[in-house]
C-alpha cells in the first residue's frame, strides 16, 4: 500500500490554519461507549479522471464529458465534501475529541478522517489531496507516524459503537426536530448526504429525520448538528 505525505503545520497564510496547527484535536477511542458524534458524509462525489498524463478530481466546472461512464458532470460536486470537512474539522466539537468523520463515496470507497487532519483551505489543493488519497489509499502526516486520511474496508457500520443511535438527515423526513433533541450522553451517528441532488438511501440507519422546514446545504446541516452537540455537552 502506497502512502502520500502531507504536513499538518500551518503555512501562515490563513489564521484558521494557524489555529488548527496550534490546537490539535483529541482523538476519541473507536468503538467505545463514550459520548461522541459520528458523521458519515454519504454519496460523496470523489472520482478521479485522467487528463493527458495526469489525474484530476472530476468536477462539474472543469471536466465536462470526462467521466468514465459519461454521466452528467453537473452531479460531480467534490466541493460539497470540501465545505463539509472544513466545517466539521474546524468545530469545537472536533477539537474536544467528540467527533469522528467518515466519507463514503458514490463509487463505494470508504474513507476514515483523522480528527487532527487539517483540510486544505483552497479547493484546488483539496482536489490534489483527494487524488493522492484515492490513488495511494492513505495520506500520512509529515510530522508523525499516524495516517490523516485512509481508505478502509466497507461497511461503515462496522466502525460504529454497539447499540448507538443512527439517524439519516433528509428534508423529506416524516419527522422534523431541533438538532439538540437528538443529543444524549451516548454515541450518535448522523448521516449527511454530500451529493448535489436527491436524498440519501442507506440501510444502516434507524430513522430519517429533518432539522429544518427548509432545504439545507450539507455544510449548513453539519454546522447546525455540531452546534447542537456542543451546546448540549457544554463545549465552548
């Protein structure tokens, strides 16, 4: 298995980068019963395409008619995953060691995100990182032995704590609640669709649920959910 290497240190170009580098996130123990939020970004559009002699991430803006299956590029939106990861990994919930993120792509690739990962702020750099990950299967920290991003075996449900509650966020859900109503002192799984159109259809959640009377972007959904858990668990 190959490995790509990425630095976790700040470039100084973005104050947010600097904050993350100075305050590395705690890492929750997997499969433990400790309270934490597990977010699964489902149907993420992360697919590589060869342009000339190099590989690029397939996007709606840059790679028209380049998909291997000639599918409409309007649905190729890796920027949605990028926005969600920035929102999730920058959150106080993540810094406090109470968040774990997984990405499940449209092509059935499952990715585990280390909570201490600093996602590139610019979209072009993010695309380059995802191409490395999908081809090398892991992104290794330059300043330590741990892997920041890695492709792992399906299904994602194998990595959930036993007996945890599992909700799928959708606007068309039969029940709409305030996000804070989902919080208890037990682990909780929240599935958020990272695709451009349509709803998420998975077989490992217990209930489809909404948190607004209006359609929300994936990044806003992630933000509102994190904020609710931070309030309930007194994380500032």
